[in-house]
C-alpha cells in the first residue's frame, strides 16, 4: 500500500493527479500553513490561447493561518459566477465541455465556505470522474495527533499508522526529504517525477501545466487515464 500526502489544491494540474493515482491512500494536509499565491485557492486555464488565473476570494488569507482556517469570501461580488463564466467562455467549444462543466458548476454551487474543503472536493470529484480508486483522508481529522511533529517524522508516522511502509512524494520534495532517513525508520520513500505529454488544445502551441480542467475538457476519460500513468518513481 502506497501513501501520499499533499496540501489540497484547487483543480490542480495533471501531475498532482498522477500522485493521487499512484497512491492507495491520499491524505490532504489541510492543517499546515496556507500558501499565498500558490494553488490552494487558484489555478490556471487556457483563455483566448493564453494561460489565465481564476481565483477563489478568501477572507484574510495569510501564511500565518492553517489552510483549514481560511474561509471563502462567499459574499464577494460575482462569486462564483464570474469564475464559472470565465471557464464557460474558455471551454464552451472543447469536445468534453458538456461532460466536465456540470462537475465544476456543482462544486462551485455546493455552498462550501472553506477553501480546504473546496479544494479537496475539486480533487475528489475529478478523481471520481476519472475513476481513480483511492482512499482520501484529511490530516486534521485522521492524524490531528501528529500535528506539530517535525515534517519528516509526521509523514513517517502517518504512513506507519496507515499500516504502510511506502511513501510517495512529488519530485520537488527531494530537497526536503532524505531516502536514507525514511529507510532507517522502515519506510521506502519514492519521488514521483511527473511527465506531461502535449495534447491537442484549441490552438497550435501547447500550453503546459494548466489546471486539470484543461486536460479533461480536451481529452476523454480514457485518454486522460493514459496520461495518469505517464510518470516515473525515482
């Protein structure tokens, strides 16, 4: 059994979903510090052949607060209709718009007022659409007792409590986590190196690393599932 732990991101890019797909248990780290100008409350789509951010407005978002402490500014003018209108305009002619847009619409119309929950819901809903079989958990719920532990030790303890000896982290984590340290505590650490192959968008120049929204608007479930397997563990 493989375990992965990541902050909840809003409709994250394909590489995030490759990590979800590679894991058997995926833990949303919602009780760690919020990342301003990250991908917790925003992401990028293809709009008029260029990348463009869409952002969920939050109340007093700060890196001094935990992700699950950040509330969405649900009373902000135009939320969530402005986001939905932008996505609609961007992808109305995409081949899988009619399959995908209702999923996005239902998430933004769900009444969720916490950014951690909204971001996690976006990941869970897309995973269900793509038929990814994984057990989702929240660190604040299932592993609250590990909060405050040194980062590597917390990941080790979460992995062990789940009865696993295999932890997967995105490749960028190789500057933070040491394979030998994990091994000395009985856990094998692998780094997932995402591989994003170009796919047909609405123009001739491929724009990479956009939200998963872009991927599933232009690719079928079957085509996207092929992409989910295009990673390597190092």
